[in-house]
C-alpha cells in the first residue's frame, strides 16, 4: 500500500511576492526558495483573500473567503467551520503546528491540530504555554520579552535583534521543524511551519543585519501624485503606525535592507528543512508549499504595512512542489488564492474536497477566472482612527464592517478595487505598469471596468453582502476622514510584564 503523501506547509508573515530572488528581484538573496522554485511550480498570480493576518489565516484553513467566515480583519474566527487540519486529522494524518497561528479569540486553540508548539509575537500570559519563551529562559534570556523586536513607536524602525542567531525566533522554527521531520517517518503528516518574520519589527540577528547595504536597496514605487493612489485604509494605517509625518528616504532604504535580511534568514531555515527532508528519505513523498498570509508596502506609494489592495500587500509568493505532480521549475500564471490550499491538501491526501463547503479550488484539477480579497478597517476606525462615525453604523456590526471595507477582484492581468470608506474605484492594468495609473473611468477601459465591477458585486451579493450595492452600482456611503490631530489613534502594542515595574522603581 502506498503511503499518503506528507504535506509540509512553510508559512511566513508579511512576505511580499517580489521578496524572492527568482521573482524578478536581483538584489535579495534567497538561494533555497529559488531551489524550491526550480523543483516545483512558481505561481505568479497568487493573492491573499484578505491582506491582514487573522482574516487571511482563517480563510486559508477553512477554504472560505472572508465574506463567508465574517472574519474580515484581525477578528474572531468562526468555531462552526471545520479546518483542513481537522479533516486531515480525522483521516489518519499526524497534524502539528509550529510557530505563529494567530488563532482568535484563543491563541492557544488547536483548531484541528493534534499538537502545537506555539510562538506568537507578543509575550505570553503563561510561559509554560510558549515553549519558545521557555527556551529563552533556559538560556538565561529572562529579560527578552520582546523577542521579535521592540514595537509601539519603534514598530517600523529597523533594529538588530537582541538575541543571538541560534536563539532567534526564526532559528527556533527551523530547529523544531527539522526535529519533527526527523522524528516522524511512519504515519503521514501535515506540518505547519510558520515564521513570524518578515513581519515588523524588522529585527534580524547579528550578523544577518549587515548582509544588505541600504544604499543598494530598490527604491519604493513612487509617483508625483501618490495621494491619488492611496485608499482610506492606507491613510489610516500610515497614521497609527507612526508613518504619516514626513518621509525619510534613508530610513526607508534601511528598513528595506533589514526586511530583506529577515527574509534571507527565513530562507536559510528553508534550506535546512529541505536538506532534512532529503536526508530522511521523505522528499519524494512530501508535498511542499511555501507562501505567506499577505505582503508589505515598504514605502510604496508612501504607504506602510499591509491591509491594502495594492499588489505590494495583497500579492503573495506561492511555491509548490510534489514529485510527479508539481515539478519541473515551471511558472504558472493562473490566479490562485490561499483559499485554494485547503481543497488542494485534501485532494493530495486522497479525499474529495467537494464534501466540504469551500470557495477554493484544488490546484491539482481546477482553475479560477477571478480571485477576490476583502478587508475591513472597522476595528481601527472604532479605536480612534476616524474623525466621526455615525451612530447608525456603531449599532449595526455588519454595516459597520461593510462601510469600512476594501474589495478586490483580479484575473492576474487586471485588478478592480472598490474602497467603500472613501467611495473610490480603482482599475489597474497589471501587465503594463506597477499600479501607478488608475484607469477607472478611462474611456478605453470602461468595458473591462464594468465587467470586473459586475463580477465583484455579484460575488459580494451572493455571500449576503448586499448593503453596498443596488442594481449593479455602489450605494453612496458617508465619506470617512482621519482625525485632525496627527497623534490621534497611534498604535501602542507595547509589552508589559512583571519585571518591568519591579526593575524600574520610581521610573515607570
């Protein structure tokens, strides 16, 4: 009897599509991801279903778009939708998660995994639930509660890690992943190997922080009228991440250098993992997927973070290998989404994905005409990032989410976006520019705009989101504005712990 194939799911947080050398980036060094691309298939039009951590991961594990899960932000995940990990567990797979899962509301939940080795970004409430932090304590690093870097006002300030490379969070994911592969050779397994980096703060360990010269970094996408290409969510995010008062090009280049260093350190772990698969004799019977939850703007259009429908944030890398199925070093232009991973994993395991309600299509046998992405900045809005919210919206959670939503549709060649908070439409010709010309309303593009708009409206209405449109047109909504005070709504996300107040008496 042929053993069911293993599934190795290597995941990063906030990795751009073009942050891999093989994806037309001559500056970054990613020899092991390039190796994986040469082994398998490199998808050139992979998109996240939502450009934010929780919503993207929720859609990925359920195979459903955010309009079905109702998880459209760093929101609560539904408890009544099975994850593909649960289905694999029930069908004989050993399932294990290493690293960041960002499950909400319970960060310790299994959600179908048999076991997890947890490593999330912020300090744990209970050290015993977080083996990575326990490992730091065992090595004498009792003071390092911000293992992933200093946040708050330093969130987008590049910084060398205070940890040596062998104790860095990224190295720990590589260590635990290789250990799992070496220890599990009998039962078919699904392994989620999930890195926090290159999510900010960009804090690579020494000497990795020196491998890129900031002066040599590619400059961000910039036009004479960046403001016209920004959506409301970009302005909100720039504000609360301390990035909307002035523009320092030297800082941006350093930021990009440290971001690239974080990616290269992840790439180094990928090499260790691939080598372990080969040495253990499991490579030929393992499906490997490398991808990310979303990208990072890194100063493009004078914007930072994720949450945006620009390709810098919504387009992701997708490298897939399985001997005899996904191989040959080919590139594939058909649009794919994270929602496609669930049905793909189920089919590779010998199951019929159509038994479960999923929006995704198996990458082994089906193709999309369009893929979609949805995000709502309603959480940021209610926490002070908007000047005024009508009382009607505050009382209607569904309408509140919809009004602060961004909605995208793409076939990989064209992309149409509707930004509800500022009532703006965007149409980008992806084949001919870097999203620097909005072609919405251009006479020669009207037909493609109408076609994609109609498809997006139909998709939203089919999933019950009918408060945004009527008779195929967007319903005019209240236009949202940022508070006048540039300090209003700034992000905090600082770490507080017992030693902080004890170590600085009189200075807290």
